[in-house]
C-alpha cells in the first residue's frame, strides 16, 4: 500500500485529565488536533477568529469548549485565557496553532503593514499565549507546542515575511525551552510540510492554473520534492502533538520536529 493510500489513525495515547488550549482550532489542522486530544480523553478549549467556524466546530464536537479570539489583540488573548481557566480550572498544554500565510511577492512590493500583521499573528501572539498559559500551569509543569513550518528551516522566494516568522517560531521555542525547563515545562515546535487539505488545494490549484496544467499534475510535481513522495495528512500533525504532550514525550524539549515527508531533505 502506498503512503498516500494508507489511512492515518490517531496515536493511541490516553490524556485523561489533561487541560488543553488550542488557538486557531475551528478548522483545518487545529480542529483535527483538538478532536484528537478530546478523543484521547483531554479537556479541550479552542479559540478561533471566525465566530461562524467556531460555532460549527463546537456544534459538531460537543466535547470541545471555546471562544472567539483575535490573537493579534493581546487583550483578547488575556480574555480567552480567563475563559479557558474558568472552564478548565488551569492549563496543562498550550498548542499555538493560529497563523497566517502573510504577503507574497518580492520584498520591494510588500506592504510593511502586511509584514507587521504576519509577525503579530505568527510570533507576538505565540509569545502572548505562552505568557498567559505559563501563569495557569501547575507546579508540576506542562507543555507548549508551537506550530512553525518547514519554512522555519528553509528559504522561500517571495515568501520572506512568512519564512522569517516561522524561523522566529523555532528561535522562540528553543529559547523558551531553556527558560522554562526548571519549571518542568517542555516547549517544542512542529514543522509541517505540504499538508493535504483545503489550503494546499487552493494554493496549488492557483499555481497550476497560472502554468496551464491540472491540479493533479501540479500535485505530482510538489510531492516529487519530498523523500517519501507524499503530502502529509492533518492527523500526522495531530499525532506528533499528542506524542509531545503525552508522557511519551516527557524528555523532549527545545526541539523543532519536522512532519514533512522529508521535504526539507531535498536539494
């Protein structure tokens, strides 16, 4: 069976009693992560910028709790953690998932406002969320998982704002791991590659149209530039998060772990 045809099951860990906060989790990777943690027995509180998407996610997943939050607003982040604390009674795991792609184009054409917005959501928000979460973590410690990207290890033409932000996530993760280790708080980053989903289809469909080829032809070219000749499933990302948050990952901190089918290994 090929990797692309192989189903991805949730990592069979038990996280009963864990109190988990996940940002940007009403859809996509965040929602799959939230569902996986809830299925593993954790109490999960999610946030999202979209009220409609959040309402749909909570309606479809009764085990989840959550609130609307614009993570570019530090006061909104404080309000979100107050709500999470009231609901959960504390925080054991923070998953900083919210992020944006940022502006695309040559540096001389980029709007500084768009660049600043990219950093505000991809970097400052992770800082602010970690700041609030640490205050709510028990004396026994906890875990922080920051979503970065393979762009946090590679260079991307015309994506300088996004790549800079994602490199920043890796630096933040390593620094925070060093700072919080004495408190028993582990901090790691996950670096997804090409994740199969709506965003992947939208981005590569647009590029395929620009080149006058089909989406399937474009997809074949994309996966060729990975060691495993495959895209990544959202459940693959969720499984890494489950592992890092669980006792199995108790000695892992300060790491930037790629889940990318080997994209970063290619020349």
